[in-house]
C-alpha cells in the first residue's frame, strides 16, 4: 500500500466562480477519487470570488488549483485536471509498485 | 495612426451643451514625487494606466517603483499595492529602508500593501487548462482592501518561468493590463531586459502609454545610472538619457535637457571681487546668472580669483557654495589667508559652504546629482567649481561638456552666478585644452605666467564677456598680501603694453 493509503485524504479545490474550467476540474477530481480513493477522501471547494482573502493566505495564483492537504507533504496541481495521468503522479495517488 | 488619433479613438469626443467639441485635454497624469522625473514627464506617469519600467538587473527598477508608491501614499494621498514576484515583504522593507522609507509603518497605516506572489514551477504539477484568475482576485482584493490608486507589479515576467504555457501567460497578461486600466489604477510594471531587448518576454507590447528604460553602466570604473523615456503617448518627452542617482533620499533624475534656453536674463551686476578687474568690464562686473570660466596653467591664481569672488559674495550677505575638488576646506582657508582673504568668518556665518570631495569618489552623474542637490537645498547665489577640469578624471571630454551644460542650464534657471576654474596643461594653448566648455560660458578669462627676460609675470586677459564690452588688454597683476592687484597699464611709445621689469624701466623713463 502507498503511504497514507488507509487514511482519509483531504483535498481542497480552489475555483473562481462557476467557470467551465472549475466545473470540469471538480468533475474530474470526483471521478478520480471515486476510482482510486473510494470512501477515503474529502473534497473542500474554496470559491475565491466569495472568499478572496484566502487566495493570499494559501498562495493561489492559478485557477483551478488543487491542494492535497493530507496526507503530507502538501502538493499542488494546477489546471482542470483533465490530464488524469499527471494528476495521479502529482498527487502520488498511484500504488507504489516497489511496495506491492 | 498618430498619437492624437489614437487618443481620440480611446476617448470619443464629447460635445458640450452648445454643441462644440471641448478643447483636447492632455493625458491626465499621476505625479511620481520622484525628484526630476515629474519634470521630464511633464507631470508624472499616465494616470489610470500601466507604465513599463525596464532595464537590466540591478538598474533600480524596484526602487523606482517603490518610491512611486511611497510618495503616492505619503504626498498624494494615493495608497498603493506592491505585488512582488521576486522579493519577499521582508526584503522589500529592507530595501525601502535604504531609501529612507519605512514600509512597515506605511503598511500598518494601510497606505501600502505588500503582496508577495510566489510561483515555483517545481512545486506544482500542471494537469489541464488553467488561467490566472487567482492572481486577479488577489490583486483585486489587495486594491480594494486599502482603496489603492497605485499598483506595482515587480516583475510580472516571473510568471513565464513559473508556468509552462507561454501562450496562456501572454494572453492572461494582455487581460491583466486591460483589467488594470478598467480598475483605473496607475500602475508600474517592471520587466528585465537582456541582449538588446527591452524585456525578455516583450511586455512592451502590452504597455502602450509609457515605457521608461533604466540603465546602469560602468564607465572608467565608476558606475553611472541613466534613464530614458522611450515612449510616452500623447505627451512631449525628451528622448535623451538622463542621469539619475539613488541615495538615502530615494531617486533623483536630472531634468536637464528639458530646461532648454528659456531662462531669464539678468541685467544686475555682481562684482568680481577684484576692483581692478571689475574695471576691465564695461559694466563693472559679471551679470548675475553668468557662467564664468577662469582658465590657466598651474599656479596662475585661479583659486585666488575664485576666493575673491566668494568673499565679495559673502560681503554682500549672499550665499556662496564652493565645490572644491583639490583641497580641503581648511586648506583653502589657510591658503587664501596668506593673500589676505579671510574666508573663515563667512564659513562660520554660514554664508560660505565648502564641499570638498575627490572627483573620483563618485561617478560623473553622481557628482552632478550631488551638486544639484546641494544647490537646490541651500539656494546659493554664487557657485564655484574649483577646478572643473578634475571632472575629466572621471569622464570623457564630451561627457564632461554635456554635464557642464546641464549644470550651467540648471544654475542659470536659478539666476546663480557660477565661476569655474579650469586647469590648462602647460605648453598648450588654453583654447585647445578647455574641453570646448568655453562655448558654454558667458565670461572667459585666461590667467598666465609669462616668462620673459628671466622673470615670470602674472597676466590676466578677458577672452570674452557676453553682453558687454571689455578690455582687450593683457593686464599684469600681482599676488600681494591684499590679494589680487592689477597693475596699471604701461605702454611703450608704439602703443604696446609692457609688463614686469620692462614696465618698471619704461615708467622710470617717463613713459605713460
């Protein structure tokens, strides 16, 4: 099992209103989580249009940005998450073959 | 399309009630408060629009941008947001301190907001399409938080290294500049140039109103900073390079070339400080605001003549600023006392200030700026530069000449009478060695030691004096305990003037 696999993943998706990219990103994220982390994930959506002060606090420049808060370390993925492979690598979501 | 046509397109002509077109307004401007910059831009940067400030590393972009914000906040009641893509707020505060600005205090008073945007490619994975809405939101929020009127983006080109999609970044930047205009903030965007390009990523394509290029180069071991307004739509600007200085007061630009030749001409006169010499000018002295050049080889009495002039100035109760490039103030005072000129009382009464400095201590521009600053601060009536030739130690002749022209224009504007001494190399005609600066001068006098018949005699002649007649004689003078004394003219029967022992002999023979 990959590290933290048993724990619940906490993911935060930063969007700016209901833009096509944001909607696509959320749909892509949900599908990935269902496929790989079923039952062990929580997604929080932060709409920076409503809470602009969080953009500074969390150092967000690009929209959409996905942040993996747990398990550590913190990881950032930008884009609408349509490149599934890169998301999996970026989040370290794939089972590590060495340990399998 | 002409600039005027572009402006009309941007601002559709409104008609007033009586159906007439209003007079075309000049582009509104936001003063920077930076010494000299507002003069060369005729009032500041285009208000409500972005200005690009570019140049190589270390040329002063960030400091210029910072001063623009600080002065805006302090002097013009326009709070500002500094969005930095490189330096952290701590670094910025530290930099600000070197200019004498307290950014922390301004931040806590909500006159300034420092926002650090860190974008590191290695820390992010790109997976799909994105945009820079996050940046827009941050900037917008920062602007709204302190009701900012001014914004600095330093340097936004970092986005290109942080994100892989160059086309996207370019499109987003274009959107950002449109958005800034819509927000109505006056912005400075910095960009770093290299290899002959203004900015690495062509930011100049997005900024159509005003582009300023900064430059720092090392000439003969001294660094000089220059600024050039490359573009300023709808506004007259000199395309010349202006020297500028960064010191603990911030930036100063020398708005020299914008001065032109429009200064007032004075008809009041000031004494040369030597009675006999006054008599050689038909108006009995120099015109106020004149530039006087005194040239001669070593030991011909140039500094003494300058000291006489300084003393006469102080006697009138006027202020005299003496730039000494060879001697310390105390040394000048001692030397002059030996010929009966006591400068110390005037120094004590603060009518005479001596700024002694080795010319090589600063770059040429830095010297000029420092001199400007002293003149502006103290408003002297008379300025003495002794000797101006030492400036050649730090610049080429053409540079010295250009620098002098600027200094002279600047002083003429202020009706400051200036005396420059110039050291002529022995064996060369003064006309050849005076850097060609004599053409800038209103009055030119040449001092010489004439060797003949086994003796050296001091002579003075007026080569030119604009606006008045003057003696054409080469006069003999002596350096006595009472200073500079002109000797009465003695003529031979054929009309030629005699000097030295020959004069004595002639006088004994009962000549004139």
